[in-house]
């Protein structure tokens, strides 16, 4: 108190007895890009003042105390020394007198105290300028009573405030957003500028072409013209921009009246990143109480259409500002293995922030990656600036559909200051976008509400206590439509008492132009003992996730309502909220609130930052099925769910895992016999091809890549490809061949296993061979370099039928067997030279839908025809050694190719039987004969055999939802397991090294069972 009195006395003392050589000056500092300092009427504005000791006196006297008095009509909210000169403090504030006094924090004997001759310091005043004009005032200055002195020796410094450079008090306030904030060079982004009229009359407003804040040029493609903006209304202006170089940039925008009589302060958009590997940082809380935890999110996008970045990893964020930030968690995740073209990833950190009120916190983030073996660094990008506060407001609806009517919005004011709050005033938000209902604001408790032209005032005798909060409600009758999501400010003024400075707080409400955000991608699940783990990809426009769980096979039937927050356990229709997060990079959750043996259906909803939910239709609107089961006999060890037909036969990497596909995606899971919680986990996220994958595929080693396996796959758009089996990364994709439709099993011929003739022809090449299934275009067979995808040879005779079944390469003779459908030519089996593609032979064996296989015991090629015949072809003469008629009056007769066994085969038939044929040596015919025929409950899909300690069993998936186990010798069914409800079950495969069978289902699951049953 004594210090305050001395300060006031100093104001009243005349500057006598001291040399007039002791002088000082004060000047308002324009913001970046401005030529004059600007404040906005009826709005909280920062006025930066620079004080300079201009004395010519050579004494050691210093300016160590300055006091500013604002013009009449201004509100003084507070002030701080600028961050670049921290050795100052606020000593005294008199809100009624509009005075704020700063003092040096250093003592009279401390070095660096105050300002010596020609030294300067800056101070930031938070002010509200009066709104009493229809145009700008350009002659605003501090008024009498403003002074500077040396607090140690009492020396005063002379200055005439009438000579100070004025600042401008304007009628317009503007804010700007850019969307998208990450894009490629020469892409386009849209600036949305919201201009509010704080003056006393209507204004015709224009927006200048936005300028770049960096070396990245911004070209304005198009821009809205002039708009009339009424008092307390807002005009929304749209400008499409094109950055023509890479780098980080913000758009700097000037809004003005069309006659240039009034100008809004320049406003900068959040930082936008332009290039290939680009990033956008965001903060969830920019008005934190000391000790709060805040989340920093960095969204990274690969804008390239061809490049895949690997090992994408964020750097440690750099903290800017006076506040302190302690890392609580993050980054999550630590890295992303790969970022394919067009793909995005998110990283989050959680910090605890602290500091004195007004201290700022801001984070600068950057990401690194690898491209073709070389390190790549993204741009350094900066998130929004946050501040430590003592008061803030939270809105019950931060987003609003413009179709909504009669909505009551709650404004919750939180008080962490040192005094109660007795008055709360809500200024009318943009009156042309927010229509207040006749019922208007609501009184409650001892809070009385008043209305005036500017807004709504609540008064209370008890107020909001320190540490407390109160909620103020007002009903809006409707909202004006917007062409794109647009954020509007909702401003409040808080009053702690007559003699105390007013407090301004604000939040934004975003009016939505569309009802839904994008869906998550690549949703999969793993059901284990007592748990279901879901994994998905967050879209670029992601803020959080909500997961609904319904019991049974019916999907959740009620979607979440945009703008509404939900908690775990909330009920929506037939479903329960199983998981929810906000402002999170999480892309997986494990649900343990499940019961073994119960089937659940999940739907996962992405929510953007506006809490707008996606459709929840991934992989389809029917959701994702999962049934956790105990690890006991007869139950699966795990089931991996993809939501779409997964009946293609899995491919086994012995002891390591399996590969399979569904629709257009390649998937891979791990085998872990020691840790059940990781058994069945994804090896990599599903890898999408250009079209549907209609067949299983080989997984092979390639020349010069030791210790690695590679997936050779094609799709129905005719694109062949090779993927890394460990990471899912494409080695190559060839889109230039014009093949049409690939639906048959590709085959390879590998140098490491080849004969001398092959090695002479191709000394350093592995072959990958693909065939087509075109209904109109000519069918063909192509051999490609397996390491590059380059064409080696092409067989296109003009009369080749559709190839649906798998081909066969005979390494010993370098011959390729190609089975085709009938209709184009009667010669349905073609034999080619695998080294050149030249035709060697053709056989007429009927309609061939299934693949050809080699019987290793008899060294014959088995050909399965749709007319019910199985042929044995001599690989030396290319003639039919024998023909077995399995069915004579049924077309098609088989559900899969005849699988070699002994010197004969086992085959599933369309009339729901499994049959074994074997050569009976005593008969001397060399022709396989029927040994047994066993019925099966429903249509068999195909079969696989397992030889365990000399006992061979046959495993058959069938349309009754089960896999059946038969003894090879007798055909006796000795076991079965239920995979799901009555439905089509695919062809199983067996990993004999760990005793597991893997099989897929029509309802989109791939399950693992121990064998034998």
C-alpha cells in the first residue's frame, strides 16, 4: 500500500529541481505488417507501448517506473511487460482511473536496473476501446498523468503525451482460418475471414488479397467481393489461395471498409504447411489454469501421389513463451512405420503447464522421415499460442448444425482468481448468424438477468466463489446457414467489483455446413479370451473416436448426435458406448467388458475437432463382428475380424504368421505361442490394392534380398504388385501393362531353385507370372521381373480363355501350365515355355475353373474340370495319362481342385461329399480309384491335409459354419469345430510347426484353431 501511495504522490509532484535533460518517450508499436498500432472498439485488444530513456543527461539516473493513463472511455483490463524484457512487473492498477504502473524488479544497487540512456522496454496493455463511432479514430493517445521516473532517486522524466505517435481505434475485428492446413505445392486452400462490425453504423466491408507471412508465395485464385455488415453483425469472406512453393506459411489478411475509412487490424491464420511431408500442429486448450494438462497434436500428411515415407517420427517439441511445460506422456505413437501416398498420421503429447497469469505457452513441432533410404525433414510448424489464465468460459455446444432450432446453450464460467465474480455479461454474438429466442437468457438462483442492445447481463449478490463455477444459459431460436464450417466468437465480460479491472473471456462456436465427418479407415478387430481389440486408421480430419458395442449380430442402430459428448457406458439404441476419446491420436482400443461366447457387433465413429461424428460405416454399415472365447478345446485361439468376406485360403509362413486378403486388401497376422495377448495381432495394417483380390497369393524369397519374404499379388483391375511381407510396403506396382482382370493365383520361378537352363537364360532374375480373366478383352499371360515389375515376356495368342485357377510352374522342365475356361477355345490347357512364353502344347480338357497342381509322388499334373473329370497329364509328353470321372451328370461338379494325396487325390464335390481316390497297385491300371466317399453337412469349400506322426487327416471347411476333420485312411469324421453361424467357411490351411489351422469366414473373420481337433 505504501508503494502505491508513493506512486500517486509522484504523479502530483511538479518536475522541478531536475534538469529538463531528463526525458523519455512512449510510442505505440504496430503489429507485424502494420504501419500503425491498432485496437478495436468494444473488444479486448493488446496495445504494445515502447518506452525509451531519451535523456541527454549523463548521470546514472534510470527510468525504473512508468505509469500509463488511457484516454477517457477506455477500459483497462490489465497488462504485462513484454516477454523480451522480463525484469519489470505490474506495480499498480487503477481500473477507474485507467492507470497501470510498471516498475523494474531489480533493486537500486542491482546492475541493469530500469532503462539507462537510449535503452527501451516494451509493455503490453490489455484494453477495451469505446464504441462511439461509425469510422476509425486515428488520433488516440495516452492522456495527462502518464509519467516516468527513477523510483530510487525520485527523479522525474519529462514528456508531453500530446506529442506521442497516436494509435488507431477501429470499428472492425477480423479473424481468419485456412482449410486445409497441409497441402502440396500448387494445391489450393481456402481462407475464411470473419469480419465483425463493432462501430455504431453499418459498413460496406472488403477483404484484401491475403499476403504471405513467409517466403512461400500465396496467389489469390478468387475472392468474395464487398459485403454490407450491420452493427454487431459479421461478414464471412472466402478467398481461395494457391501456394506456389514449399514451406510453412500463414495467410495475413486485412479487412477494411470499401472507402478505406476503417481498417481491421491485420490478422494471421494458423500456420499452413506446403510440400510433400507436411504437418499441422494443434492445441486442445489455449486458456489453461496453472497446473492443467494440455495436449499437443501433430497431424502429418503425405501429399505425394507416388512416394512412401518410412520411419516417420516427430522431434521433441520446442516450448516457446514464459510458461513452463512438463511432459506427462508422449509422443504417442513414437513413430509410424510407413506413410503411403495420401496417408496421414497423428502424434500427441500431453504436458502440464504452469506459470503466472498471462504467461504464454506455444509449441513448435517438426517431423522426420525416410524416403528411398535418405533422411527427410519436414518444416518446423508452430501451434496456436496459449496462456495461463485465472478465468475462462466453456460452451455446452462448441459446434452447431445450422438446421438446429430452439437450442439452449450453456456458458460455464470458471473462476480461479482471487476474488468472487458478481457480474457476467454475454455480448451478443454475430446477430445475423445467431438469433436469440424470445425466452432469451435465463435467470437462476440469486442471479438476475438484464438485457440491453449490446448483450445480456447477469448480476448476483453472492457471485461465483473463488475456485467455483456457474453456468449461464441462453436459448437461440436458430442459426444462419454457412457454406463451410465457420467459427464465431462468443465474448463475455466478468466483474469482480467496482474498483477492479473487468475480465474478458471468450470461446468459439463453429456453425457447421455439413452433418458428418469422414469415417475411420481400415477397421479390424481381434477377439481373444476375454477381450476384443479394435484397430483403425484415423482420417486426416480427426479429433476423437467413439466406439459402440451391441450384443448379437445386429449392428448398433443409433448413431451418436454431432456436438454431443458421450461417456463410456452411455446407451444409444441397442448399443453401449464402449470407448470414447477426444483430441487423441489413439487408433486402437481393447474392450474387456465382454463375455466369452457372446457375439458383439461394433461400429466405430470418427469425430472431428467440431465433435461432428462420421457415419460409422467402416468396413460397412453392418459393423464388425467379434466373439471372444476361452482358450479351451473346440474354441478358436483368436479370430481376426475384417467385416467383409474373408474366405480366401490363408497363406502360412511357418511358425511366424499367416497372410490373407479380403475385398481389396492384403492382411497379415502374427503367430505368438507364448503371449496370448499378442497372438493374432496384425503384422502390418491392411494394404489396399487398386481393386478386389480374387485369389490367394504366393509368399516367396527374392533374389538378393536374404532373410526377407515377398507377397506376389494381383487384383481385378489388372495391377500386379510385390509387397514386403514384413512391413506391407510395396516393392513395386505395375499399372502400365493393361492386363484387365487378374483373378488367378500368380506363380513365380525363382533363380535360387532353378535348373541350369533357367540360370543360363536369366542369371540374375526371378520371374513373377500373372494371367488374366477378361470377359471381352484378349486374355494373356505375362512374366515380370519379380524385383522390378518390368515385362519379360507376354503370351497373347488371341484365343486364350479366361484364367480363373492357379497356374503351375514345373521347375524341372521350365514349363508353365495354364488352365482356362472354355468358350474362347476348346484347347483349355496351355503349356508354355516359362523362360520365353512360347507355346509348347495345348490340350482340350473341358472347362477348367480351378488350378492345376503337381502330384509329387506320381509326377503327374492334376487337372480338375468342371464336367466332373480329373485328368492326370504326363509332363514329358503333354498327353493325358488317365481320366477319372468323379461325376458324370453334374456341372459344375467340384468346389475346389483335386488335392494330390499319395498317387491319387482327395476332392470336394458340389453334392456335399468328400472323396478320396488312389491308385490300387494290385489292379495294375495306374488310374486312381475311389477308396471312400463321405457326406458332409453342407457344401464343402475346399480341403487341406495334415500328416501328424504318420497319421494323415483331411480338414474341410463347409457352409454349415464348421471345419470338419476326416481320417484319410477311412474317411471317418473324427472331429469338427464351429467357426461361426451357418455360413460359407473357406479353405483352411495348416501350420504344422505349431499345430494350428487357419480358416476364413463369409462374415469376415479369420480364425486359428489347434489341430488335431
